């Protein structure tokens, strides 16, 4: 662990004085923004607007030092969610935010509640707001930058900073990321922990900073502790001062926080306790020195912070534990319930007077000729980034031309399509990067990995290259196109989000595909969703899926994932039944990546072997293209009868059961149409458009569910039945929805399908009932 001395060289005092004025202005602007949103701006609804004046205040010194002294244009910073007003205040002083926005915090069309790359009007490097995800995003941003530099080139270097609250270290996502073996090699990573020892509701009784420092050190990080400021260290250095340091070091967090709320007389009583020697030392200090020394933490000492940033080594990740006071400089500082506290109008007037501001003209900038104004101007020039020139993603084919025969699985089709892409569209294939949490071979990526290699920042020797029994060749090199992570789905989607943002960060699009077991999609869904919100465009493939993974039992059988495509904004979902459907939908999903109007995608694949001739792919080129367009649009008619009595709409692995049921219904005198659904979400969007609630295209409904063929409907899938239940509203027909509503069971495919009522018998019974 590295400790930084708090002494401040005399030659830097003038610069520090200027920086202190900027620090005070940043504190005021951040506090005033929140005050204006809650107590000045009209609020007819009476609903609390909110904001975090205390959480912002604790980070002001750190952010002021970082931005105005050390940050470079090539660096990127993730700012903790509750300090967004500080970021906006700094951007305003640097000329990156118009004054008109300062009164719009949390207002429709204004400054967002938390930093947002896609919604805020000023520069934001990382969207934050989901606790822990913003903290880890720069890790994956560093990997994405390194990958892009080694495979495409032209993106340069730069540090990746995370400014996070100490409570964020409770999040498992943080430690999952830190423990990935590749992270210890990322020397550009710098985490700064705002160690104010408070959470939303309380002072955390056992923050255990020492344990946290040890955990980072064990993971290979440089650890820097910033605990006391210059004044405190000077007091501790006096005869008898060591006892005061020992007393403060040893006291629990709540006791220390209570001291911050004490007047000098009470402080003199509480601080020594029964230690008469310490009481004598405290009596030697005047009131001002005593109260200032007790609250003099290094996270608010600009000189200490300055030298800490200078001491960062780039050969490994760095974490800086900066001790701070929540609400520093405000009347609410150190109060255990100050997280959502708002200064009163009287308190804001007193703060304005203390900081030399005019409460009626709250948004004043520094004069251009002042030392502070010149510092802001020079900082703005230093941090100016060249405009990003967007490159068009490489052209992708819509149809490779293969017509699968025999028996195959949709999971196996994934690897085959990727290999075909290397031959039919090598430029596009060169932008594909696959990511897996240690399941690349079991998700059929083995052939692709053998072809393109595994990415590593440095080339590593493959000791099994000469082993003739080794099927999967693990060649690690900077030009590889597969990234293997540890078993942590949160890391997978975090990296996907950053790989999927390279088009907007550097203008160089990648086509990222992440593969994981479908039952674990929900574990990854929240961080993946946040990555989509932040502008990351990627494809997630969930495989194997459903109760079709029959022998594995309920622990590995997914039920609710099919509805993701309906419910997740910025994402289109497909569940193809046949290998050709995988090809067409995957190519369509890849074509949607890396562009301003693009979106992410989710493919749900299966390990069930299916006779590919059941797909009935048309041989005529025009008819084949029509089928392809229908597949990509969400559904296609798989079987038509002359006078249908019922329609079966099936999705994914259970399509063979739907066809078998249709054959039996024919023999019973109840002719059945069969529709193969590939995307429930796209069909739902089409229905919304037909009702005037969406701008999505709706032509697919007319081709697949024409009113002239409207019949009672049975829907069936290997997942929750509500996913397709809405299809009855297309033509407002009677319907029954079949699917999986209970935890799965181990057994044969036939036994498990029968148990859930999604076998051919179950479909026939439902069809006869609904007719």
C-alpha cells in the first residue's frame, strides 16, 4: 500500500489558492442546481424532485483536482451517480454546457438524474446510475479500447477512471470484475473510492477499510490511502499528537461521524474519553484548530490529492481510498441522514454568502481575465477532443445461400454461420468479436475459436498445440477475435456494452456477440439493459434454452427469457426454429449494430436436434427471399390448409410438435395452419403499430395472420405462455396459450414436454378445445 505525504510545497500555494476558488465554485454550482430543481423551479405536482447535495459535496475536491490538474483528453471517467451535478458544474465552467441547462436538473428534456452518455447535453464518458455497473464500466472500456487498438487500430491510449462511493463496494459486480484474471494487467485503470463511510440510511458501522485495501492488493492493484490532510498531520506531529491520531483511528465510524456534529466544547468532552493525557493535549488546541483538525480528511486536501494522482503507476490497476466527509462544506455535513437532505432556502442564502455568491444570480462564471477563468480556459483546451468521425459498419450479406439438410440444432448453426461469414464477407467477419464466460466450447463456438483465435493483449504460448487429442485450439494473441472471461455473466455483458460502444466513442464499429447459458440470462439482464441504455449495441445468444434441455432438470431450464424481446427497450429478440432461421436472423442482427439508429439483439437457441427439411425452404429465389424477409420480420406461414379450422402459432424448439399436431388434427377433420414465430417482440410491435401506438412496420401481420384466414388460435413455445398470448388480438379470435409455467423436471424430451403440456398431445387437445 502506498501512502501519500500531506505536506504542500510552498511553490504550489498560489496554484492551490486558485484551485480552491474553483473548488468552491463547483460546490456552489452543484448545490444550487439541486436547490433550484427542488425549491425554485415551479412544481405543480408537489412531487419531490430530489438530488444529492451531500453525496455531491463529498466528491467536489477529488473531481476538481482530477479535472483541473490531471485529466487528459484521451482519458475517460465514470462518475458516481449521485455526483452528477458536480460533473455538470465542471462541464459548465469549461464551456461544455450552456447556462440554460443549469436550472433543468431532473426536468423533462434537461439534465438527467444520473450521468447519461445518450441523454445529457454535455460530455459524459460513462452512464452511471445502476450501482456497481458504472464503477466497473471503465474496466470493460479499457479492454474494449485495447481490443480495438490491436485489431483495428487508431484509437490510442488513455487512463480509465472510476469515481465510486464506498457503499458501491458492497456490490458483487464490483468484485466479479476485479477478480477476472485479465484485469490485473490493465495499468490504465484508476479507481477513486469516496470513503465517506455513509450509505443511504446510516453511517456504516464496519466499513473495514483495511480489509478492502487488502483485497485490492491481493488482486494485484496498487493501493493508495489518503486519510488525513495537512492540518491534521501537523497536529498529529506535535508532542502528544500521536495519541489523538490513535484515538481517531481506533474509533468506530458512527462515533467519528458524531464528532463532526459537535460544538468545540462538546468535542473537548467526547474526544479524550478517559485518556487524561489526550485531554491535556486537546486542551492545548484552540477551538478553531481542534474542530478543523478532527474533520481534516485527505479527500478534501487539494495538495494531497494532487500528489496522489502524480504517484499513480501505470504497470497495474490503482485504487485510491480517499477519506471524505459526506456533505463537506454544507450545513448537513456528516449527518447520518443527509443522503437525500436538501438545504433550506435560508441555508442556501447563508452558503451563498459564505462562498461569495449571489443567490439571485446563481450561475455566475469566473471572469475571463481572472486566474480562475484562465485555469478554466486552459483546462478546457487541454481536454478538448477531436470530433468522432463515424465509420459505416462493413457490408453484410442477408443470405449466405446455404440450405441446411439433415438433422441439426439451432445452437450448432450459430458457429456454422460465423465460419461461413469468414468466407462470404471477410471484412464484416473481421469486425465480429465473440465473448464467453468460459462456455465457448459448450455453446458451439469451438470452430470459430479455432479459426480466429483467442484475443490477448500479448501473445501466449499454447502448450497443447502439439497434442493430437486437443480439439479446441487455444491460440492467444493480440489479433484473436474471441475473448474468454471467467464464469461471471455480469462481466460478460459489461464487456459487451463497451465493445458495442466503440462506434460512438472512436467511430470504429465492432460487431460483438456474447454467448451464455440461457437460464442465466436474467442474472445478466440488468447490467446488459443498462449497457443498452448507455448506447452499447451487442448481440446476446442464450443457449441451450428451455425445458428442451430435458436431462439437465429445473436448475438449467429457462422459462421467462422468451419475453425479453417484448419487454427490453433497444433490443430485438429471436427464437429461431431451424438453422436457416438462425443464419437469416443473425445476419439481420449484425446489420443493426454499430450505427446511430442501431439496436441490440437477443437470440434464444436450443440443443434439440431438428429435421431441417421441416423448414420447407422454398427453392425459387424470389420465394426464398420472401421467406427470409418474413423470418427477419418475426414470423412466417409454415403450413397452410385450404380451409383451416384452427391456427397453431409455435416458436422455437417445439415447432416439430406443432407440425405433428397439425397432421393429427387433419386426420380428425380439423385442418390446421401452422405459423412459425421467430420474434414475439417484433410481432407485438407490429400489432401496436396497427393500433396506432407504434411506428413499427405492420405488414408481417397481413402476410402471416390475414383476416381472411382468421381462426381460433393455439400458441405454444418452450417458455412462459404469456409470451405469445397477445397474438389472439391480431384478429380477435378465441385462443389458448401453451407453455411452461412451473420449474422443470429431469427426464427425456418426451416426458418433459408431456409434463408441461407442450407435446403434440397437448397441442391437439388445446386445438380441439378452442375450436
